[in-house]
C-alpha cells in the first residue's frame, strides 16, 4: 500500500467519523432518509406509468 492510498483511507475514515458524529449529522441522516423515500416514490410512479401506458396501448386496438 503506497502513501497515497494510506492517506485516502485515513481521510475516508475521518469523513465517516465526521458524518456520523459531527455537526449536522442528524440533519444529514434525515436528508438521506427523505431522499431514499423520494427515489422510491419516483421509481414506483414511473413503473406504474409505464405499466399503464403499456396496458392502454395494448387495449387501444
């Protein structure tokens, strides 16, 4: 392991620590949860839309 990789690993550990314990960590966790929920809703909405358009196109004839 060269020095660059070692420094990158240490920086990642430090960033993880700050993310978990640092200032604003609660808000960050809430934001991640909200973003995950929004992504799920958008995905499911897109899936339902595509299914609806497919059914409509097949029954149109």
